[in-house]
C-alpha cells in the first residue's frame, strides 16, 4: 500500500467516530522463508480453483492457486511461502459468464497447462489442505491431481462456527469486510490470501484464532447416519430434522441421511426409533474423517 501519511491520518480520524468504519486494502503476507525445525510447527495449504462450471465430472479447472503456510499447534499462522498460481487451457472455450465472473479469457489460458509433478511437489509437505467451500474445490483437484486424495482437508466455511462468533454469513467478501479489509476477488490467488488472513485473526466471541477452530473441527470424525428403508410418509419429518436425500449415487444407498458428531448418535437413533421406524432401527453408519470429508467418498 502506498505510504500516504495524510490518508492514514484521515482514516484514523474517521475510525475515532462510531459513525464510520474503515476498510483497508489487503496487503498479502510477505513470504517469510523456512522456519527452524520444530515438531510443534506444521505445514498447511490454502487452495482455490477457478473452473469452467460447477460440475467436477464435466467442467474443468482453468486456474489453480495455492498458498503454503506454517502454523503452530495453537493455530497461529507463523510464516508463508511464495504462492503457486497457474492457468490452464480447457478442452472447450471458457463460457462467457465464467469470464465475466473471473476475468479469465481464452487468450489468457491459451497453451497453458498445470504440471502434475510441480503440483505434487508443492502439496506434499502439507498436513492439511484448506479451501473456502472445500466440497467444491476438493472434487475438482482430486480428479486432476491424485496427491489431494491422500491429504486431510478442512473448510473455512463449514469448519469455523461463524454464526456462533457473531457473523451473519460466511461469504469471503463479507468476512473480509467484517475484519476491516477488502481485496480484489474472483481470482484464485487473491481469494487464498484473503481467506488465510481471516483464518489468522482471532474470533470475536471465543478469542481463539479462526484457524484453531477450523483445525479442531477438522480433526473430529463425523458420523453419517443413513435412515435406509424409512417409510415414504416420514420424508417431511426427516427433512425438517435436517436429513438430506441421496439418490443412490457414488455407491451410497438411496436414502435420507444426516451428519452428526459422535455425541449425537444415541439421541438420533432414538429419534429414528420413535418418530420414523417405530421400532429399533438398523441404520447404516459411516465414519467420515478429514481424509474423506468434502470428497465424493465423504
């Protein structure tokens, strides 16, 4: 950011009043180099992709950005590496609506490829990969780069309790605004820098770094409880309870299901017995960890 003392003074003056809030342009963290070896320091990776559409089975990656960072066991961001940013030419022209959204044109990606070996070398040190809406990004990158299949994943939307911490939503631009900054969005590297900065900040209610809450939740296994064979007439009861419908995809049953913590399993089985089956149920229970969560397997 340009050093303009008069602008800094004006911003400070406005911030001194309850009638104004100031947003500052995000200045990405400078790469800080390699830290000395320490078993309490881990390597993470924040990732974002731009694609030709929303379907990972048909659409393609046109941009991949990653920011690798070091963090402590307490969830403090300690250092960052230079970002990885690559464009890729898809097999078909980029749809006009995608160009309007991302600013990426066919001319920009012409002849560009993303080298799988380069990606693997960059990702390999990371113990966790994080994305803002990991359920979208993970499906795309796993299809293109096998290294992502064996990594634990976290989501900076789902794994941070934003509403419990007083936020009204989890969109990246909104979270940035609430943290007092703005950024040039819709390009993958910019989104990575912004999300990592948000995760590095302390949450307003718990006082913990957002990254710590994300890591704590990512480590917890999720139980997926399937109400296999539930009577058709109970569908509205299940839906109101938070169950979702699976149409028999990816080898999973054609059934309603819900994701729970381990502590909630007993109560949920009692609900199925009393309100749905009217007998002791024999549901399928899958245990999902960060290694499968947000993928087709999870």
